[in-house]
């Protein structure tokens, strides 16, 4: 009998966001695939989950997918978690899901935390239509992508690291215009959660004089 692959979201900060169902599934599976076992171990310990942990990250997923599929074909139940949020959203998971589908294996994705949803809803920008862009290319293709998005009419959502935020806002001013409305959220669900809203220029000025820490979500108004 074939096994089953579970995609299990984990909290992006506040541990109270872990669902009862997620805890139950993680306790029931045969093994857990984690993006970083060192990050996931304390989380699992907190919820009393004692299972075998295997690494499944962007640097080894091409190799580990074959072995995971073999385990599933042997009837094992396997859960995939990322360091925070929902697997496969700017995190490993897509390759494994695609391979499992091609092998006619059962897959179940639990609903749960993902950073861009609260950032979008909290932004005050249009939520009826939006495009999730994730991380922009660091070098090659970055300006090309900016030019392509300059005329995008939907709200745009980006992930960014603290050390690149100011550069990204400068580029938004260049390609989208300094008066375009943006909302920058950081440390979502954590103690020092912050959302700054305004024009690109206003938000850039704010962060020029503030220490930047934590994961960042940027929402940009469409043209």
C-alpha cells in the first residue's frame, strides 16, 4: 500500500499559530523532512513530537527526492516542513510534490501560516487581485524583471532580506516611481512586528534611520 506525503505549515514566528491538526499529523507520520533539522528540532520538541528528522533543502532536494519517493512507495507516511511557513512557497517542496504526483502518490497540504497573506491583508492595498513575486533575482535578470513589473496593475508582493531592503526600495523608486504606495512588514507574528506604509520614498526614509532585522515582506500597489 502506498504511503502519503503531507505538507505541513509551521509558525512564521509565534508558536501559538501551530494548528492542532499539524501537531497530530507530525505525531502520526513515520518520518519528517525538514529544511534545517537544527531549526525544526526545538519546534518539534516544544510540541512533544519525537520523530526521525531528515534534511530536505534546496542544496540536496534533487538527490533526496528519489529516496523519499521510494519510502512513499514502501507505504510510509512522510511530512515535509520548512523552517517557517508553508513548504514550497519560496522554500523547498515543489520538486517533491511534482515527483509524487507523477508517481500517483497521495498528497495532502494542510492550511497554515505563510508570511505574505497577513502582510497583504495588513497593507491596506488592493487584495482582490495580486501577484506573488517572492524574492527578486539578486543580480542577473533583476532589472529586466523590474521593467516587466512597472506596468503591473495588480498588487505585487515580494520577499526581501534586511540588508537588501534599501537597495530594493531605491529600485522601486526608479522603476515604479517614488510616489508609488508600498507597505513593508517585518518580524510578522513576533514581539517586534512592524508594518510601515506610505510612498516608496517615505518608507525608504523611515528605514534609512532604523535598524533592520528579521524577514521582510513588501507589498507594492499596482500601477
